[in-house]
C-alpha cells in the first residue's frame, strides 16, 4: 500500500475517533443540562433530598452514563426505523433546539397520585379526592358547561353520552382547560427520556411512532406537542396513539385537529368513550360508565373521582359514584 493510502486510512480513523468523542461530549452536556433542569422541576413540589438522591449517581458517572445514553438513543432510532419512522425525522428532533433529556423521569411516575395510592396503604380515595380538589371541580365543572353549552350538547347528541361525563373527564385531566394544566414537557422529549431512563421502552417506541404519524397528518412540528411527563398531550391528555385512534376535529377536518382546541377535545373524549362501548343505550348503567372511564385511565380511584364529579354535575346524591350500582 502506498504512503498516500496509509495516510487516508489514518485520517479516516482520526475522523471517526473525533466523531465519537464529539458525540460523547454532546451526551455529557445533555445529561448535565437535563439533570439541572430536572432538579429545578422536582424542587418545586418535592423535598430537596429527593431530587439530589436521583441525580448524584448520574452526575458522578457522567462519562459512562453519557456513553450509555448515546447507545440507547441509537437503539431507539433503530427500533423506530423498523416502524418506518424516517431516520432523518428522528435526527432532526434530537438536534432541535428544544430537545432535552429528563434523567429523573422515573421519579415523576412514582410521584403520581395514582401510584401513591397503590404503594401507600395509608392513602385512600378520600386522600385522592382531597389531593385533586374533586369537590371544587364540581362547581368549576358547572361553569365549564355554561361556557360551552352548544358544543357539549352537540357531542352528547351524537351517541347519547351525557355532557356531564365528558366534562368530568376534562375536569380531572386539566381542571377544565386550566392554562396552568397545559403541561411543560415536550412529548417527544418525555418519550425519549422514558426509553433511556425507565423500563417503558416498548411504550416509548409505540408512542413516538404515533407522534410522528400524528404530526405528519396535522402538519404540526413534533416539539409543539407539549403535555405531561408521561407524553400525554392537550386538554384531554391523549397519548399519541390515542390521538391517532380517537382524536377528531369537531368539524370533521383532520388537518385542523388540535389537542388544545376545546371543541376538538370535547368531541374526542366523546368519541373515545363511544369506542369503548358506552352510548345512550347504557349510559345509565353504572358498570358501563365505569368500564369506559377505566379504559381512559386504568386506575379505580381515578374512575371513582370522575364519576363523583359526573354525579355532582347531574345533581345526583354526593358519593354515589363510590358505589358500584346502577343509578
């Protein structure tokens, strides 16, 4: 081999090493930035020691963690390619100015009220109701119904699902479209973080695939979809796969679908319940209502809260929703 050929090979090897070092440095930077951001978020609602315990191991082993993160992101990309998500689309989101990782993602799930009910036997439905201010939601729900009477009536008229039940779900999800409940997580960032830092890998692959399809269908930028740490989006808190399957435009125009449109959300919650075997035929059966709402959120105490609000909005006796019997 000529000296020129040897020089070319050496140059390529150097370039390859530089690329790996740059990727590792970028991953370290992302992790350190993400750790700092997650500490600030956790400090707003939890004692300081909780966030510090979660982030110290990541910071002290940043190089190893960063290398592992790079491997997992590449692994995620390959899984998405298998789902026919374009690699250039994924790369563009990773390079986006708003992309960031959330190393404390697992803690967000553990802090969820439903999880606390599951793990702490001292907590019960009364604690959960008080935690979410369920009684106050009944009064707020009455105002919500007065604010959107026409669209709620139109949604109810489709299949006979009471507008009070539609409103009750929106009340539990975002406190009747309260701007403070809009969510601060990019769905893409939240889902990538779930893949990297939790065991929800299959979920993350499925939901990022759905996010790509929904963004493509509506012509919206993926990072514009903000919501919860779980990747739920909009006033109805639909995860991307549910957006694809059940979210609809109030006027029947797919390109106009907007998870932060109140009209679209009302019609879509109704559509979700209808496709989970609820209609005017069994709306008065407690068990039918229960199962449809349970499909929306697989938590018994969540369903109890929704049906409690529903009964309150229909002026039924308080507490009836806590009993599994027909009205």
